[in-house]
C-alpha cells in the first residue's frame, strides 16, 4: 500500500520555494534557466533518483523521471507541471503539480512498488522569461510549424530572456539541444495519458469548500504585442492640437479591451498586463508605447469575435502601429475517460470545473488522453506571494493520482 505523506509534500514545496531570486516577502522568482531554477530542478531530480527513478532530460529541456524497473519504451501515465515562476509569484503555482507525482513515486518506492508513472517537469511554462508560454512542452510536441526543429529562426529570435539570449542559447547549459529535437519528440503510444495537478488560481473552489475538482476544459488564449509610434516632444511648448501622442491612444485601446471582455460574459477575460512608455519622462510627450494584451475564453467562437474586435480597436485608435499575435492556442476539451477515472480515484463525489488559465496539459491534449486535477486556492490569489493551498488538499490530490495509476 502506498502511503502519501503530507509532510514530505510540504518539505518539497518549501525547499523549492527556497530557490528564489528575491525574498519571500517580495515573492518567489525562478526564471527558466536561472541559477534558482536550476537548483530547483536539480532538487527534483535528486529526490526522484532517491525514490528509485531513472532520469533523462529531453532536447527541449523537460525532465522525465520514472521507476528504474520500468523501461523507457513501456507504456506509463505521465504527470507533472513546471517549476519556473512569474516574477515575485507564489510558491504553489506549478510546483504542486511536480510535488504530487514526485510523492507518488516516492511512496511507491517505499512500498516496494514500481508504478507505471513518469514525472515530467516542463521547462518555461509561464512565458515570462522568454515572452511565450509552454515553450518546453511545445518543443517536445510540435513536429510542424514554428516550434519544429527546423522552425524559422526569426520566430525563435524574437523571444529572448533579460540577458538577450534565445531559449536555445540560454538552455544549452541545461540540456536543450535544438539539433536533437526531431529525434526526441513525444511518442504518444508510450503513454496511457497525462494528468496535470495544479492549483485552481481562482476563488470558486475555496469559496465553496471544494478541495479538489476535475478540469473538463481549458480556455483558449490569444496574446498580442502592440506598439504605437508617435513623436516625442516638449510637454510645455507643444500645443494640444499639434501633438502626436501614442500614450493617449494606448489608454483608449486599454479601456476598449476591457469593455470588449465585459460584453462577452463572465467566462471571457482580457488583460493588459505589461506597458512600456518611452522616453518615460515627466515633461516629454511619449514617443513610443508598447503593451501586451491577454485574451481568454473557453468558447472558440467568442475568442475569434473578441480577436476581431480588438484588432479593429487598435487599427481605429491610431495611425502608426504594429499589432502582433504572439500566442493563439484554442480552447481544449479534456478526455472524458481520464476525467471519469480521476473522479473514481478521488472517491466519485468530486466536482467539475473549467480552467481559465492555460497549462502544458492543453499542449499535450491533442496527442494524449489528458485531464487536470485542481486543488483549491485560498481566495483565488495566484501569481502573488500570498498564494496558498492547503497541504491536506494537495495530499488528497496525490492519493487520487496514486489510486489512478495503481488501478490502470
């Protein structure tokens, strides 16, 4: 019998939180391929090896660990998430989804069992290090398009970390090998399915006293980079009628984006989360404004309608602009069979929900039977140092995963 130990799970989460570029009072920062991220990854690898696992790092930079007694060609369940974070984020986002399968592997090892389970740690899920999310899972999955091995260099070169490095340049010291991508793509026939455990990052489950929920769908997302080009000039001596001010236009666009989301129901959300203004001086009219837009909806038709409306808004708001779509993953349905198996494993009374946040599970779902298991988040706070989930709820998720991989 596998005995899940909540104290071990707590230790894993707290230890990973200690690998941090800042201080806990400010938050938890682990940019992908940073020293803090590498220490966290090395910790997970060491714990997996101590639990009797063999470990490999694929050419995309993702970590794979499975019991040493189970060959790499044997068919197993896949479960994992990520350890990179947003700047000054929380300690549970992503990490819970790594700690849970790690604990299942550990508990099985202590019980003298080799369960058919592979832990995966996806590289660069958040997208805040290189400017695009799910980088590691996309590289592992995609055989065609921009994320293929022979993808357009211009596509990859536009996404750089704060040191100016591309994913391949920064990741080379951590196992990323662009030339080996084609030979190390996912082989779906080697997996029974994927289960990603994650905190909800929303308020509903906590408010309703629901510790766990099966995710039946993941909302689609469109992300954009907008640049408005004006003429910087003196704030005191330039009359209003002679100004060419992109910051004023940006303000109109930002308010318009908010209005568009409100018109399409509570499941549709839009966010302008990053804005840069140059020269950014108190007495100078702005010359260049850059900002991002993040649009999400579980309904594909609504997502496309909002896209057209936002595009028209930008075009009509200013004469000199660039409007670039950087991400366009569609809404994804989870596998009904895996969802049913999760419900059985969790005791049969578990509720269902939809994920507004995008996850690596959405990237793998077209290839593998996939489901997610959410753990309640206190007050829905996430991407924030106040982020919190109960260890007992996380342990319950681990027991459900252990039950599932043990029964099938």
